[in-house]
């Protein structure tokens, strides 16, 4: 284990390496840092260099039980606190996060390889925004009055569910965590988060920061592996709700355990999101939009990445050329360097997985894969998990590259002639998370918006998830919504009916 556990700085720091060492080896349970009961830890690496930056506590069922017990005890008093006061505390946490944006951005860049300027800082700011948004909704936990009989007052009130277990991934860990903890807490639940094994540090720091404001036990954090630490959290009898973001494969496992316990579950799973480009679009805006849509700055590690791009034939060649030229001009390099546009892939496992898809695409007869952007020249980065963004054309629609979620910087571009056929192709996917349509014809855009099988359709833009916009997929992309007021009311509370007979 690395030395100096839990002597984290009080004030925001710019020394992300010292901070990651200080966060080493700890869970956060009941308002304080504690090591794993087993004493075990696992290494956390900087994917840009391969260096070990920390050791994380390796949680198991005993740690889960300690965290859930603390959360269950804290929940009673937390739920009795007036909801506006809970909201005010969560909003106060937002302020503390804002004061630490630079620190959190540097730390997440270190542990995930996401570029500071284009990704990490944006994510840290969005966390504060989400906490602020939900913090203001404490007085919106309203029920209804129900007409029943003249002398009977029948009303519904909303109540929290109890202890919420949240399992998060590594791609945008702090933002995806905020979407879960903010509504859960404001609604009067307490939370135990299981962080992703690849990115346990920044979310732990956030938990510690929020622990300065929230009562002990309201927000607990465990690090560890899926089967050993995630699974016991889902199956723990005192956990009354599970919210999960990650792969469809694990989502199904989580969902089965939740079904056995008869508890509600929210799932945010994968995607294979189509981007449909008509010849009458604003060409320059749409090419730039494809860069954002594909989340190239995040190495394509996004569930909403526009990994299938359909372009109307008259502009197909020009579009592919312009896109490749623009991606070529992006700078891939040290995630902590302000000049860098594109950072690294998260882990060796993901790197190998993405590389296998690229190799398969390159070996496919009739397909062309164009590698864009240069590998970083800096010798310090030679062990870094950098992959050149690839733009594929000429693939069949049944190719694995077109049907499976790659979660890397790989997009497949197709020409189309017929609107009806392209709509069918766009919907020919097991996933249904997001889609975008680029055209100046509002009639066509709206027809597509209604007929695309997706939880989120954007016309002439493709923004990432935002506070106040309902977010969540259909088909294998998930179950339930996040990010909105309704998400808090429907997924983190239940309705109780109260009837008063005053005859
Ligand atoms: P994963 O689904 O295995 O991991 C997500 C989280 O679930 C992690 O915290 C992990 O520890 C936990 N987990 C794993 N097994 C579990 C179990 N049996 N019970 C409870 N929790 C468990 O995702 P992974 O392996 O990191 O990535 C694999 C693929 O999943 C990616 O290539 C990508 O296609 C997809 N993915 C999608 C994400 C999204 O935002 N929807 C995020 C991350 C991955
Ligand atoms: Mg996995």
C-alpha cells in the first residue's frame, strides 16, 4: 500500500499525484475514510503513461455491509429533515465542487486519461451544475389530491425509498454519479456508491468534500470489483433501490438480482447511436457536429457516441473527406496538457477490445478504415493507451463494428439515397439511446424525431447529457430516466396514499 492514507488537503490542490496518493487505500463510510476490512488494495494507473498513481481499497461483502448499515442508520434523520433543507445542503455541495473544479478536473484526467481542456474540466463543471439543479428542487416533491368521496380527503405524498445503491462506470464517473446521488439525496434517501475499478479516485474526493456538508452516513463510497463488491451491494437486503450505469451485460445481471428482491432498478446501458445527415444540412456545422457527436475528444468512450453516421449520397464523399480532415487536425497527447484535444483509452482491456474491432474492420473486404490524428511524439507517453480515431466506410450493416458497442474512437459512415431506408437502418440496432438528424427541412426532421427508436433525439445538435433534460434509453439501452425532476420523483421515491374520512 502507498503511504499517507487519508491525509487529504483541506484546500483545493493542483498536485493531482499527491492527492491520488492521499486518497489511496480508503473507502468512505459513515463520514470518514476507512480501509477495506480485508486490508486488500488494487492498483490505479495513469493510462497516459502506465505509471501507478494510487492503490484503491478492494471492497467485498463485509465493507458493503458496513456502508449499507451506516447509510440505513443515517437515512431516518435525513428523511425527517425538511426537503428544502436537504436541497439547500446539496446545493451547498455544488458550491464546494465549483471551488474544486480545477482540482477534480486534473485528478480525473490523471486516472482516466481524459483531456483536461476538452473533457475533464467540462465534466467537473457539469457535476456542480447537476447538484445545483437538484438542490433547488427540494420543494417539488409534491403529491396529489384525489377526488374520492365528498367527505373523504384523499391525497398522495411522496416518500423516499431508503438506502440507494449506485454502481457507476469509468467513462464520465463523476457526472454519471451526480445524476444518481443528487436526486437520491434530495428525495430523502441515503446512498452507497460502488465506483468503477478504473476510476475510483475523483469520485472518492467528491464524496469526501460532500461529507464536509452532509450528515455522516448520507453518502458512502466503496471501491472494488464488480462481482466482489458490486454484486453484494445489489443483493444487500437493506438496499431498496439500485441505479446502475455500465454495460448491458452487467445491467442484465443487476436487474435479475433486483427482481429477486422485488426492488426498483434504473439502468443506463450502452448505445449505438445513429447520426443522419441530409444533403440540405448546414455542411460546416454538421461536420463539426459529427466530431462532438462521436465524442472523439473522449476517445469515443461514450454511450451516446454517434458511431453510425448516415450521409445522403450527394454530399457523402465531401462529408467523409471533411470529417477526416478535421479529426486529423485534432491533437492527441498528454491529458493534462491544455493543448491536447484527445486523451487516452481508459485501460489495457478496453484498448485491446477497441483494437480488435479496428483490426477486424481493416481486414473486411471492401471496407476502408482511415486513421486520423497523429500519435503523440512525446517519449514519456510511449506506453500510453492512445488509439488513432478511425473512420470506416464500406462496411456491411451486419458487421460487428456496426452492430456492437465499440466504446472507442471508431465510427462507421454510410451513404444513403432513400429517407425511408435510412430510417429502417438507423432503427436496425439492439440499442436505442440517442440519435441526431441534421437537415434544414423541419418536416423531415420532425418525422424522423418521432419515428427513431431512441430515448433522446436531437436535431442539428448533439449535446451530452444536461441537467433538466430527461435522459435514458429504450430497447437494450436501459430502463428508466435520469437528469430531470421526473427522474427524481419516479425513480427515487414512492407514492403513499393517505385517506381522511371527516364525515
Ligand atoms: P461494466 O458494465 O462491467 O462495469 C460498470 C460497473 O459495473 C463497474 O462499476 C463494475 O465494477 C460494475 N460491475 C461489474 N460486474 C458487476 C456485477 N456482477 N454486479 C454488480 N456490479 C458489477 O463495464 P466495463 O467492463 O467497464 O466496460 C465494458 C463495456 O461496457 C464497454 O466497452 C462499453 O461498451 C460498456 N460501458 C457502457 C457504459 C455506459 O455509459 N453506458 C459505461 C461503461 C461501459
Ligand atoms: Mg466489465
